[in-house]
């Protein structure tokens, strides 16, 4: 798959996101600059693609523009319905509450829950969750991907051990499949360095062959 095809399948440009949310590009820019919305996941310019997760990567395709997940429409709507000046607080309050509810289903310790929320917020702001989470429109979607990845990394030494003693092959394959559904496919530009390659496509055959 080409990078252009990947972006067309999973992302929209700034003008399209604004249209989906029923607002203007200028208003969208204002909300992003105010920290009420995530930055674009990808910025393509001058023969490169840039993301917060992978930095600047040279590309051979001619692509220009800012790319957002269409699922961000929900966050735009929350910001647009907030009182003027309260857009950032409205989005972050909703996100934080959803993250907390989802994390509490996985972790009993409130200290752990709050620490993870604070760790997640910068990745939301940077647009990174748009790159790696299959459903970045809710806190629950973000938490599911992050927690499954954390557990898969811990069990397998970040994909280096396909036969951990703590889990059966069947259970590990199920965890890999759950993570695969919660995570993005990743673009051709960064796939070789992605968790999708390391924790799904490389690891699954090794576990299945046990």
C-alpha cells in the first residue's frame, strides 16, 4: 500500500475534518492552537512526513498537508459546544473522565490510574493516539490499546520472547489479536519500526509455531 492510499483510508485533511464537524478551517486552527484539540497526527511537506511519535521521515511520494483521524470529529464537536474560552477544559474534562472510568476497570490502585492519565494526556495533545489507536474518539478506546500493549510488552519482553511461562500459547495469541484490533495498522513510512510489526506481525507466527 502506498502512503497516499493509507492516509486516504484512515485520515482526512484539515478542511475535511472541519467540514465533518460543521466548522471552518480557521476555527479548527484556533482550537488546535488553544490546546482544545490534538495536533495533526501527520504533517506532510517538502518530501517528508512528520509525526510526534516517529519524527521526520523522508518520503518519495508528493504529499502536502495536515492529516487528522476523522474520529476526531467527536472532540471537535465537544469543543464547539463549550462556552467560549472553555473549549480546552471541556475536551480535557471529558477525556480525563473517560480515561479514568476505563482505567479503573483494569487497575485497582487510584495512584496508578491517575499516573497513567497524566502520561496519556501529552500523547492525546500531540496527535500520537491518532497514529496508533484504532478508536481515538473515546478514552476507552485509548486505554484499551495502551493497556493491551503494555501487557503484551511485559509478557514478551517487547516481542522478543514468544514463549513466556506466565501464559499459554492460546492466551497469548488472544492477547495479540486483541491488541491488533485496538491498534492501527501504521503507515508504510513507519511500519518497520512500529509496535504492529514487532508485537503482531513478527510475534504471532512465532507463538503459533510453538
